[in-house]
């Protein structure tokens, strides 16, 4: 069976059983997928609802479709996992958003730390990056069969982001200097946790002061094994392990 294309739209755009797609979505339907009236697509409202639609009209700047039925599937995790990620160099954040969105992360909070190298000096640059990462998260969610788009938050400081810790059942901070607590033991002890926070440092790692601040906020330093992982890999690996051990 041919795999149907999936598109996220706001639930407000689905009215009286019809939806209108414009912008990049309509362009993708016409120029890339080359779909026509009568072809079927999947529409997701972003709140966990998925529907089967039939295209009724393909116009110059928009595509119209009508609902056929709701699709009942279970692709979202029962866990709510948030990643606090120190801003890495170059376009490594793109990879982090791609991989973690596909693995099921609910929210990503980019932060600056003491050893963060990249500095976005204007609000325009910050907003542009956030919009880019949110667009990547949307594309990955559509491709990977998810029903919800991960939220990419505004860039903030590590200190402010730590205020998130108390609301989580389990907060993990991978740290290359941790020798006692391994990720396996931490997850086994955290069975039953539904909300999980992962905190990942920059290329140079967290400072000792930041580790102490995280511990005071309730985060548990853990080792990911004998080898030191790059910043862009640490969050993805930790997230995959969390999903494997705790997802039901």
C-alpha cells in the first residue's frame, strides 16, 4: 500500500470537514508529490488527532481537501521527555532537532552555558534559528509518523532553564566525570517515571559550578559509558535509552 503524505495544520483550519493547505505544503503537494484531485492525504491537527482527507481541488496557491474519516493510531510516547541542550557549533543543532524529534522528544530548550562557543548576538538571529528548528521538527514529525510536533523553545540561559527541574519525575544530566551512577542504574531506579528531563552540555562540557547548580535543582549526574560522546550525540543517545527502558 502506498504511504500517504502527512501534513500538520492547526485545528482551527479544519472547518466543516474541510481544510485548505497553502504555502510550503501546497507547493510540496503540487510540485514534489504531484498529487491531484481525488488523491488522499493525512492531516494532523497537532493535538493528537489524525484524519484521512481527499483532495478536492489543486489551485495555483492552495490545495483544498475534504475529510473522509479519523485515523486511530498510537504513535506518540506515553512519556513526556524534554531536552535542555547547550547550543553547539555550526549546524549541529539541526541534527539534534532532527534525531530527537524522530525519537519522540516533546520539547527542546536551547540554552547558553559557561562554555558555549556560539553566541547569537541579536534577537533577530535567535528568532530565525528558533523558526528554522521548529520547521525541522515539523518535517521530522510528519515523516516519522508522529501525531504531535515537538516544541522548540526560545534560547535561554542554563540557570533559567534549571527552573524546569522540579516539575519532572526524573532529571538526568550526562556528565563525563560521573563515575558512580550509570545511565542503566538511573533508569532502572526511575521505573514509573512519566516526565523526564535530559540536560546536555556544550562541546567543552558543563563546568563544575553548573553541575552543582543542576544537582541542587534536582538533576542526577549519570555516566553514558566508558567513552565521551559529542554534545550532538549525548542527547540523542540518552533519549533513546530513556524510551527503551521507560516507554510502555
